[in-house]
C-alpha cells in the first residue's frame, strides 16, 4: 500500500480554499482578512484550520480515533459556545457553530475542545489549570450522556477510560499530541 503524503500547512490551506471556491463564492478580501486573523496567534490559527486538524488528528491521536462515531460538532473550541435567544425569547447557552458537523469519533470533539482550552489558558484568555479544564470537559460530557439519555453505553464507558486529572489520555493528548513549535523570527 502506498503511504499517504501529508501536505504542509500552506499546501493544505491552498487545497482547502480551492475546494471551497468550487462549492461557493469566496471573496478574496474576506480570505485575506481570514489569513491575517489566522496569523494573530496559535489559538486563532487552530480555530481557522479545522481542515488541517482533520488531516492530522487520526494519525496523531490514533489511540482515540476508533471511539464510537456520533454526529460531532467537528470544529469544537472554547469560543464555539455562547448565549442567544430562542424563539420564545429565552436566553439559552450551548454550542453555536455547526458548519463542520459530521459523523466522526466523539473523541475528536473532546480532544479539540481540550486543546483549545490549553491554548486559551496559555494565552491568558481562560483562568484555570489545564488539568482542571480537561476534568471539566470529561465530567460535563459524561454528565450529558447520563442525563440526556441519548448516549450509547459504549461511548459512556469510553469516556471513563479517558480518565481524569493530569494523567488522563485527554489531557495528555491536548497537551502533547498537537505540539506547536513557535515560528522563528
């Protein structure tokens, strides 16, 4: 079997933007603005490159890629949560961005959310310890599975296997699995 060549980030971005341009009208000025915003910091880059995440995540987190498949948010990160008014005018809170939703292992959402928390903490945008962020993510997800009644048993047991605390698989993956090396000036 032939080994798949992984594109570098610039190639992947160019490929994604060509793909997108074949499916919708892309405004060059907006694309230029997006590129500027992506280069502001590592968190902004991570938020804007879900296509790149998909290329690397199965390989980088192979031990988590075989988890049960769900309709996942996909591009989940700490800024994809918010409040809005529903039809009755009630203030509700939850995930507010579903444009990359797709059937994939639920661990994709958990690891991506944990990574975004680590990056937000490192940039002083979130005031808690990385291990506490991982614990909160796992506990919240497990609680939702128990209280909503829509989770599968295999998924709930897989969450338990992810563990908690500094040594949890989730915390290790979000901390080391997608290590980013700073650019040289």
